C-alpha cells in the first residue's frame, strides 16, 4: 500500500532587508522538518540576529557533556535528558521526499545539528551519514548541514559524493575546550 507523503506548508517570511518571500514553514506535523523562526527580526542595531533556517530534526540529544552547551538547558525537562535519541529513518525519508518533490521553493540548507550532534551515531549500526547523504545527493537544489564536535568521520569520508553536504566542526580555543568541553580534543577534530 502506497502511503501518502506529508503535506508541505508554506509561509511568508520577512528578511533583514525588509523583503519578503514565501518559504517552507514545515513538512507534515513539523516533527522532522520545520523552520526555526523563534527569533524576531531585529528592530535596532543592538538586537540579536538569529537567522530563520530549516531544521532537519532527525534526532535529539548529544553524546558529550560540555559545561556550556545550550542543549543541557533545552533538553533538561525530557525524561531522556541529553541521551541521544534517533527518530525513525523511514519517517525522515518520507518527509524529505515530500520536501524535495515540492517545486517552487528556494534553495535551502537543512540543519541537522540544532538539537543533536550530527555525527553522534557514527559508532553505531544506524549511521546517519550513510542514510542522509545519498538522499541529498539524489537532488541538486538543497544542502544538508552537519554540525559536530565529533572526530569520528571514517564512515562519513567513505561516501564518495559530497556535493550537497556542508560539515561544520564546533571549535573553541584549546584552553576553553580543555576546561569546559567533554568532547574530542580540538586537535583530533581538526
């Protein structure tokens, strides 16, 4: 039985320059793909600027215990705390298929590291990189962004096509990392 793909919902967004554009607001119930739009457009030069971006909420939690990480506060009320929880890959794929099939929206970068470390499953039998990268490589319009403190990249680099992939390693000054981070050392991430 062929299951219907979730609906893509659009909304008009205002940019910093005052221009407006209709963009994807969420796919289905927003549990997998949703625009992070919780911060208002700055009204004065001293206001915080936080861009509105699409989250690919494939998981939540993180394997590290960095003292300053905002996820400690964000996830503190969950029964699982910061323990890494991975969502159903079939559901993620259906939401992405629906997103990819909806023509007419602009190029987007989907952030996989807002609520989780993007490479936190690379030492498991459920490799996120091996699952998600081929899906993005099948199309040319959108990119996937990995945010990580991990140094476990052996599976990641075995994937030959990376045209639609952006990787960002979170780094601090070595002295700050030694004092406040419980993650792979900076030199290992580099």
